[in-house]
């Protein structure tokens, strides 16, 4: 049977592959151009202290306003950007654009809080990263204490020593470091102890089914306890309901990011949100 199908199967795969490869190539070329053509944009998601309902930060999330395909979310292009190295250019663009924007809000006293940026390990390890970050801080009169870099737990593993040195430098400058999607990667506790990090972000996959899912509730409590004992700050992402928020607050995680308070929104919407929540 396999033999019978062998040839057709191959042809099927071959044409699929070609189509896939062609689409990827087209996507790669247009992503490369997207930065220069100003097709990228940033949405900001508020981070809220549930006790005061005040804003404590904004996370910058990149989007691609594609000329024919509409607004594209990172899951569609970040993977490709990482494979091709374009992520370095994207992250640099996001960093400068968001810092410029947030610095303006600080100047207008609309905001006094943190800007969180997602940093790929490729950018963190790039030769010019330290220079670039210093230049951006300087260009936009941005205080290091206003900045937090989010590194996904899944990326933390690679190249410990060099990464730790970089993070230590950033931390010494006063920049906050957080571990994103915490609980989904494999970072060891001893590594966590050695890293100069300020905050864990509980991954949204653990939040989705609480309260109700006993295992997820236990995991969330354990992560909060871990953060407590390592003296790390903690925030939950992907919070959508009252019940999820209440569970978190009751268990000691009062910082909340999620659709419950706000979806990621455009800079014009942020302005409105800030006027309402400060
Ligand atoms: P992340 O850093 O973990 O960001 C949180 C993601 O969860 C965002 O998806 C956000 O829209 C989504 N989210 C927030 N609250 C809720 C909620 O209540 N329910 C649900 N279902 N989702 C929620 P988004 O914007 O699609 O970004 C996906 C990922 O892409 C980010 O995950 C981050 O890893 C990556 N990413 C986004 N922007 C950048 C960037 O500028 N540079 C890099 N390197 N990666 C980025
Ligand atoms: Mg993040
Ligand atoms: Mg996350
Ligand atoms: Mg993520």
C-alpha cells in the first residue's frame, strides 16, 4: 500500500513544499521591506495593579499592517523573523519607536510607569545591542528604570554565561529584566537564582482554566510561592475573567495583564486609557 501511494505522496509533498517555500520567500522579502515602509506598528497592553486598578506598565507588542493580508499578529511572522535574523531589526525598531512614544507620554505626565519590551535572545546577544540600547535611552531621554526587558523562559537556556554577563550589565544600568511565559520553559532554579531578574510573568496557559483546573491552580500557587521566596516580583498574563483575577489576588499575585482590563491597544487608545486610569 505504501509503495502504491509512494509516488503520489512524494509529488503531493513536493508541490506543497514548493508552495510553502515560495510563500516563505515572498513573506521574507516583504517582511524585510516592512520596516522601511513603516508597515510595522505597536500595540500596547496595560499592566494593572488589581488593588488600586491603576496602570503600572505597558507592554509593547508588534503588529504588521500587511498591504494585502491585513493586520498580522506576531505568531504569523516572529518565527520567520527569528529564523532569518530579521528579528534583530524588528526588535530594534520596536525598541526605538516604543521608547520615543512612551517618553512623550512621560513628558506629558500621562504616564509614570514601565515600558516592557519583548527581546529575542538573538537581539540580546547581538554585537551592537548594548550600544543600541544606550543610544536609544539617550536619544529619547528615557530613564533605564522605566524600561523592562522580557525574555521568554524558553530562550533563557541558551548560552548561559554570555547571557548572564549581558543581563548583569543591563541590570546594573537600572533596567528591569523579566522572564516571560514562565512555567513553559525549562529554566532551572539554580539558573533563576543566578540571573539578575526582577520579575516572573506567569504564562497565560496556566491562567486560562483557573479557577477550576486543580493542577493549574496548584501550578499558579507554586509559581507565586517561588517568586516570593526568590524575592521576585510577579505578574499574571492572559487574565480574562473576574474569577481568574480574584484567584490571583487572593493568592498574592496582584499585578494583572490581560483582556480583563484591556486588550493590546493603539497609541491613540492608550492616551484615552491613561486619562481614564491615572
Ligand atoms: P508575550 O510576550 O507573552 O505577550 C502576551 C501575548 O498574550 C500577546 O499576544 C497578547 O496579546 C496576548 N494576551 C494578553 N492578554 C491576553 C488575554 O487575556 N487572553 C489571551 N488569549 N491572550 C492575551 P501577541 O501580541 O499576539 O504576541 C505574541 C507573542 O509574540 C508575545 O508573547 C511575544 O513573545 C511575541 N512578540 C510580540 N511583540 C514582540 C516584539 O516586539 N519582539 C519580539 N521579539 N517578540 C514579540
Ligand atoms: Mg511579553
Ligand atoms: Mg507571555
Ligand atoms: Mg509568548
